[in-house]
C-alpha cells in the first residue's frame, strides 16, 4: 500500500519534471507567440498534475 503511493508519486514527479523541462526548452519560442498568462497557466497545469496524484492517493487511503 505504501509502496503504491511512492511509486505513483515517483511517476508523477517524473512526468512533472519532464513537462517542466519541455516548457523551459520551448520558452524562447513560446515567449514570442504567447502571453505571460499562457506561461502561467501552463505551469499551473503542470503543478496541478503533481498535486492531483497526491490528493487522489490520500483520498483512496482514507476510504480503505
């Protein structure tokens, strides 16, 4: 049970890390065409993926 939580956190952390790197690599291109609001919401979406997995795992543990 605890290993499942850690494995899910590890996977979601890796996904968030890859998304962060992709956004940073594409920042010079996207800065020309997109506004700061777009950058803000894209990072917010990336961070919400990480926090969503943590909250859903905790909710699942409380139901058992």
